């Protein structure tokens, strides 16, 4: 996993609606946990070995919210309002997922 500056841009649904104000914006990569849940059961391949894991909505300092995972801490340590920072998990050479860890 590597750490870098996050960039938020228009989503596919935004482009489909032709929202003229949608644009790519460089984000700080810092935010807070808006809400979360801890998953203890998931038998799907690729998820089973990661149990338990935290699925969260993080609100970036710039106001954008995104669904992600909180990593690098015990699930019971995650709290609403907890400050977090982005890191990227390289899933393939072309795809990296933003995840968040305690700041």
C-alpha cells in the first residue's frame, strides 16, 4: 500500500446527468469517519480472509463523502468523527483503491 494525494472527480452518474459544475479536484486525503459498520461474516472469496473488516463512509475535508474501508487499526477502535488519512491499495497494476487509516 502506498500513500498519495487523492483526487476526486465526476462520477459516471454525474456525467450521465450532464452536471456542468462537476470537475476533478485535488483533495487533501484527510477526513473523518462519517459512519461505519464492522463486518464479521462474509463467505465471499476475497472477503473471508479479511474478516473482521470496517466498511465506512469517510467525509473528506473538502466535503466529499465516499464509501471505503478503515484499515491499520482494530475494528473496535473505529469511531464516528475519528480523523483519518488516505492510503491506496494496489489491486492490479491499473487499479488502486482508496482506503483510510487513523490520522
